[in-house]
């Protein structure tokens, strides 16, 4: 093993803390070579490199003091016939995973065709409904300004504000839209009630929104980050409607990702955030069928934005593939039919791109869906053959860094092609609250013990 290769790895991780740099170096030289590597040469090389790579002390201090980690996220999609806003205030409710002492938000105009004007924005702890907790309201700025124009296709991140954000709590993010704004960048299946002020004007600072109209979407808001002094990490869950929480009770945070976060918090893993990047109807290999925009871009197309773009990312969980198998001939054209080998090739692309960034990737087996009530023909014996082939590969190929066997956890032992009735939401495709809890409870938490597995 050449020192030059390690120097290259060091340069790639130059602004990371020493602990993380060692991880990058360890991965680059391989597990077998790590313990026998001549570290005297490495240290000498790093001293030489340090003469050429000068990181300002103030910048290094900022990195150490402000370790950002996503605490909530939602994948954006386009939406035809979207809501039109003008001179209106939105109050969007999100549920945190980890806590922190500073907060910032992400506002997206990804699918907009023209600039989006944010006239004002604020964040506060949520009390109940649209009401905020007194003395927790904070005005947000963007690059030092109280308002900002978000170009079509762009994302903006607010400046940080000091606010003690508890873990597993609700935040209210209020956004004032002074100009005509089309909510064609949104997350449709929020499973959360959000609020629109019933009067015109900027009422972002109101303790409770007057005359509220409710909406079940998260318009424009795609993420909330916090600073974490413990240098926590994020788990991004890349999925479809099962990850989106379809079949769970709205306004109760009973998605399987919510149950996983609660379990992590109780088990000594409270430094790990769980970020839900599920999109109902999403596929790995094809975008949304015509007329159903909110199914989103293909997972391979949205990967950089929705996965790699998250703050503090360390782990990726993949639960995708059912819609690739089931949708063609139903809501998607027959020409988009895929084989199990096609899906496996897609999984391998996701794994390769994640590993390139040092991210550990865990594969989740696909749930049974015999007699699905989604649509006639959504299930067939031929589609079942594909599902079983994909699951066999996920379990046995070794391509993933670990496996979460949700099929085994939820199937009916007496009829393995179906979800156990006690876990079935009623459509024979999506779990109910207890099914989502069972998914989270089936996960081996030792998979999140950091680099010990490398």
C-alpha cells in the first residue's frame, strides 16, 4: 500500500475531524491492510501535506462548533394543478428526530417554473394545532436578509438561529408568500395537518394563525437541520409509500421511521437522526407516470438531492422496488415493465454511489402484497416471482452492508404471500400502525454502531 494513496484520501477529508479522517483512510486502504499499515510514514506524510493544506483556525473552529445534522426531511415532488398562494402565510408542522441548540430550514423551489419569493419566515416550537409555544418564536434570515427570491430549480438554507430544539418534538415553520406562488414543489402525503392563515398578509409571528385552513401537504419546506455538540449522524430512509407512512394514523407520527427513531432514542442511539425520504408511488428505474407527478423522479435520479444532500448523512436504508414490479400495466405503461435483474442493477447503482461517499447501505426486503386492493392487477403471480427473486438477492448477495428483513417480520406464517392480518392496514399492501411498529422493532440496532463493522 502506497503512502500516496493515503495522502489522497487525507486531502479528500482534509476538513474532517481526525476521527472521521481515519475512517476515510481506513476504508481507502482496506480492512485487511489497516492494522499493518506503517503509520510513522503516514504521520510524516500528513505533516508534509499540512504545509500545503492550510485551514484557517477560525474556519476549523467553526466546523468544530457547528456540526449540522438533519432532524427532519421530506422529499419534494412536482404537482400538477397545485395550490396557488398570494399574500398568504403557511404554518407547516414537522416532527424532529434529534434535538439541538441551533436550527435552520431548507426551502425548495425545485420544480418551480419561476422565482419563489419568501417574504418572511419564522420557526418556533409547536404547542398544538397551529399554536406555537410562547417565547420560542425566532425570525429566520437568508444570507443575512429577511426575505429572499428562490430561483426556479433551486434550494435555499436559512441562516442558523439559536433555539433549544428537543428531540421527538414538533416545530412550526411559518412562511409568508407575498407574491403569486404555485406550490408545485411539495410533499403530498405528509400524514400531518398543516395550516394556511385565513387572512391576508404576513402573520408568521402570530401565536395562533387566524381563521386557518388546513392542508395535508408540506409545500416548499424540505428539511430542518440542527447543530449537535455530540457530532451525531443521520440515517436517510429511501423509500416509497410504505416509508411515507400510508396506512398509519395521521397526525400521530406512526410511520416506521418514527418508531425507529423512538427506539433509537430509548436504546442509547439518541445521537442518530432518522430522515424520511419516502415518496408515495416512487420507483427506482422510472419517473412518475404521466398525470401522477407526485410519485416523483426515479430514485436513481433523485439520489443526489434527496440522499447525498442531507446534513450529517452516515447511513442509508433502501426500501424500494415494489412499484417497479407492480405499476407497469396498471398506472404505468407496459413498456416500463422490469425484471428482477433490472431492479438488482438499480440497487447496485445506489450502493455504489453511496459507498463512494463512505455511506453504509442497508437493504430492506419487499413486503408481501397478494390480493392488493391498490388496483386490479397490481398483484399477480408473475409479479410475486419477481418480488421473491429480489428478496433472495437482498438477503444473500452480500452487496448491502446489512439487511433488514421486513418481509419476514410482517408476513403471515400461514400464508407468506400476505401481510399478517394484525399488521394490515386493510389494502393488503401497506401496514397499519402496529405493522410499522413491528418493522422498526425487527431492526438490529447493532447495525448503527459506526465503523466497527468496517
